[in-house]
C-alpha cells in the first residue's frame, strides 16, 4: 500500500470516528432535555398532591369545627334544660292567686331578688325571709340587715309609701315578713319579691294594710 493510499485510509477513518462521536454527543443533549422536562413535570405533581392534602386538611378542620359545634350544642342543651327547670320553678312559685309582676326595672335590689324566684338560696328551713333580704342587700353592695324580718323597720331611711326598691316590713303570726318592693298594683297594694313565701322566693301582691314600714336601704 502506498503512502498516499494509507493517508487516504487514515483520513476516512478519522472522518468516520468524528461522525460517530458527534452522534454520540448529540444524544445526551436530547436525553437531558427530556429528563429535565420529566423532572419539571415531577416537580409539578407534588403541588397537586399538596392540594389534595389541603382538601383533606380542610375536611379535618371542618370535622373539628363540627365536633366543636356539637360540643357547644351539647352544652347549650344542658344549659337549656337548666333554664327550663328554673323557669318551671318560677312558674310554680308564681302560680298562687296573689302572684304578680311589678314590671321591668333597673333597680339593683329588685333585679337581684328576682334571680332567686322559685328557689331558696339561704339554705335555711324556716324563718328565712330576713336571711334572704340580708343576702340580697349584701350582693348589691349594701350593708346587711340581719336575719330578723322585724329588725328591718329600723334599717335605712324610712319612707311614707311603697316605691320600687324600698324594703317592705310587715307583721304576721309567729314573726314578721320582709321583702323588696318591685311595683304597685292598680289598687295601691305593693308587689313584693320576698323569701319564704310558700317556702320559696316569689313575687306577689300584699295588702297595703299589712305593711308596717317602708325603708330605703342604707349604704
């Protein structure tokens, strides 16, 4: 083989090798682009899963909210039953013939006394109207007047007639009776909230002739 032939052969081989190398290097570029696109697609997919998780979280949050609402409803029902029991006790306390309502008032003494209608907050079994008056006075920021009903005739400032918020003192067999005036009926008789009226706190009309003294509470 001549030198010229050898050179031609070597040249052809070099060209062939260069062509193969070019093809080989070209393929990874295409593969890289493909892989990058796949990676981008893979990166997008977790966001979709994240949205699904958000939906599930929202469901759990709604469920928690529903459970909280259910608990609130349960508490509301218990509170409702208690309120119903109090309302029934009040209705029973006011069921006698001389029961009355003195009307809406902002007087603190009347408002406090009305809270206990249908109950006995003193814990005493008898002669507890004075103890109830003492409790109401102290819970409205006044000085107590003690447990004896008749002693309230000398408590506070004497006034000539019934007025809302005044303490009415009266006599009765075996002792006295005391309560707070919540209103006056059309006949001039005081409506009084008092303890131990038919063994409970009640709001009722009392004959004006029974009242021995009206006093305004002291400091």
